[in-house]
C-alpha cells in the first residue's frame, strides 16, 4: 500500500470536499490478491445478504464487525498508512468500526439510495460524525456499472434525517434535491486498486449496474476513539487497532489466497 498519499493539499481537499480520491492506493499485486480472494472466497459468498433498493433492484453485500485472522481484508483495514491517514483526517485515534464488500453483479446489481453513513451510525449511539470510510475498487468502477456518486462539500450540511426506502434507509429527499441544486455531483470512477476516502456526513449514492461488468468494492469503516458509542449497537465499541506494515498486505494476501484455494480442493 502506498505510504505517501496524504499531503497537506489532500488534507485540505478532504476538509473542503468531504472526500478524497487516491489513485493506485493498492499496488498491482495487492489488487490482484484482493480480487482473486474475494471472488473465490466461499465464506464471503455464503454470507451474502440482499437489500432491495426501492428502484426495482437489490444490492448484495457482506458486512463484518470482526477482523478475521491472517486475511487480506484485515491486513488492509490495519495497514499503517491507511490508519494513519484516517487519524489525520479525523484528528483522533481511530478503530475498526466494521468492513464490508459490496457486490454489484452485471445487469442485476442494485442501487444505493442517497444517504450519509452517519445517518445510519447516529442510531448506533455515536454522538458525533467523526467517522470515515475508505472504499477500494475491486473491479473497475464506472458510471455504467454503478460507481459511487458524491455531493462535493455535503458533509458541511450536518446530519440529515433518514427514512426507510425499500430495504435501505435513505436521506430525506427534499433536502437532497435542494443540495443537488447547489452542490456539485461527482461520479467517482476508479481503476481497480484505487480508493476514495469519505467523511461520515458526505452524501453519496450509486446507480444500478446496467453493464456487462461486475462492480465489487471493499469498504473499511473507522470510528474515532473519542466517539466511542455511549451504548451497544450493531457495530463494535472502541478497542485498540493493531497496525501492520504496508508490505504485510502482500504477504498476508499470498497466504490467504493459498488458504482459499486449498478450501476449494
């Protein structure tokens, strides 16, 4: 994993825009390992759940609160450059809140309605929006296959009321429509291994996958230590996050891939 991606300019960009795109955050081998493991991972496949998008489609995803031992997923979450970057962006120690894989299959992958992550996490007992996520492109993300969309600067709006829509919970569309008139809509197209970091209050969505190509994404979600939930919720309360060196991602990924392939016989 790149260790030099966060600069003073990018910090200012994140504070201003609510998101930061990092090209090639994972190198080619790390990207290959993440994709091969995810696509062959029997446990990942068995844990898929589906959420109707209210637009006639459904999104498949796998959400995990625990960090599995000796896995590429854990290695990425705990990778020192990423953890350090999150701590600089949130001005506090961070911990692993949860991680997830979004699986948008060709022609059938559903949409995510407009929402803020803190719109969900507020209900889990987090008092402040001092939270952020890093989404890695496992497959190439384009407009055609339902890439992430963000409203630039929307994190400054504060938390918006969220309402049920299909099996998803989305931001109050009256507020969203007003924001769309004033803020820039950005389609975050990414090459595999590239990533986007975004604030817990940044409004974002994605369209259905209308293409012939999958759009899988791996998302690492972090909470700040001072924002430890005041009560138990869906995701963990604070515990110290172990850091691993950047070069451990490849080494762990090689072991994990070998383990996955052995399990397939």
